[in-house]
C-alpha cells in the first residue's frame, strides 16, 4: 500500500469570501460546488467546506511547502495577510516559514527547507 497525496480540508463560514481571499493572496483557481470549494494552484490543492462554527476554523491549520518563501512572504505581507506572531523565521527543524490566517481563522504555515 502506498500513500500518494494529502489535501487539507478547511472550514469556511462564507465560501465566496474565502475564494476571494485565496485568489487575492495566493492566486488560487476555484471550483465551486454546493457547500464545498476545491482550490488549486500548481501542485497545491486545498478544499473548503461550509461550516457555521468559527471556533472550528480557529483551531484548524495546514502546512504548505513553497519555493522562494522570501518572495511569498513579501507578497502576503503586502496583502496584510501575515499573522503578527507568524513573521518569517528560520526554525531549528530547518524550515524558513511564516504564518497566514485566512478570513475564517484557519492557520496556514508556509515554508521552505533551508538546511537539513
């Protein structure tokens, strides 16, 4: 048995507003379905499901590996999307990363390996 891919499924209180956020900040394309959205850009895919409880979103997160984390950080910072406590930093586990909170409170950590 082989596992081949993982796709985060994050809650959204307003799917149209969430699609606008992910398009503006990350350049995702979206396929909308009733109460569900599939976002995609390059090899990254994120799904959103309609959820009325903001507490669920505020306790949900995912990690996205990126290339050129410095450029992405600058772009997200210009969009006002970088979390104040999630500024760009290199961590002991070898990742240079930062944090974005989407419009629902979902935590997105974005990082690039800088050393093993």
